[in-house]
């Protein structure tokens, strides 16, 4: 009996919230506690949805029929948007009423928007438009939420450490300069003449061996008497 009464009380409570349009509760936070100028951080929007109700996501065809969740950020010099607001793991189904696929959340919803912090005093204000529905109740409720991040502490930009420039590698000192390599065609004329004279004076035997020294010895011995 107590369980029946408790269940009835919960149903009445949920119905009362729905009657007031309180089918969802939004929370907003930043992905990083320590923020520097120039940092890229994420605005994290989460929603808690009452039982038997669901929230339409933002990543299906907005012309299909249901009101998709939209995020509108007030323009400010203190930050800039980076890309579009992304829904995190929504469910997907074919809706026979709208004759198309829709994405939605039950229980818990999460959206993320990347921003780049431009100065030390960004004013981040956003508005959300959405629609929650219940098949059990047979109704849909549009809703709006507004939020501003107050008292943000933004630190100076992070210092970028300079990396030492890589010096180009040089050839080893032992490497020869092509201009310093002597070839037969580049030798001085005097050296070529000396080599030619040496070749003329060289005495060789029948096998082609150099016998110049022996020939010179015999020559000296013959004419020194």
C-alpha cells in the first residue's frame, strides 16, 4: 500500500512539473577551471529531464517539424566561437508523425560549444530554445533558458618558449673539394711533361716489369771503369 501511495505521489509530482513547464533543468559550466587568454575551452550545457519526457537534440533537419534545440551566444570581443554546438551521444529514431529521423535525449542531455578566449574579461551570455515532449502525456512544451557566466578569472596568455634554431649540418672537413681533386686532365703542364719523360726513360723487360734501376746500375758500372 505504501509503495502504491509513493508511486502515485511521484506521478503527481512529475505531472505538476510538466503542468508548470518544468520538464527540464539546465546547468552550464566551463570545461577548464584555469583559463588563460588565447585558450580554447568548452561551454558544457547539461539538462536533466523528468521521466517520460524527452528533449529534441540540435542535429537533425530543422525543417522536419519539431523544434530543435538551439544555442544563441551574445557577441562579445572577449571570446569567439569555434565551430558549432555539438550534441553528445543523442538517441535517434524514426518519427512516424513527422515522417523522418529525429535525435533526442531522455533523462540526461549534454551539449558542448568550443570558444577561444580573447581577453581577460569575456562576457559570455547565451540563450537556449528547446522543446520537450511526452508520448505518455501526448503533448509537447516549448521552453527557453538564459545564462551568463559571472566572475570569470582569466589569466594572462601562456608564455611560449623559444626553441633553438637547428643549424644546418656541414660536410666533414675530411671531405675533398671537387676543385682540389687532381685528375689527369687537370694536372699542370709541367707535371704532365715530367711524367712523359719518366715514361720514356723507364726500361722494362719482356714481361713488362720496370727494370730501370737495374739498367741504371749496369750503365754506371759499365762506364765508371
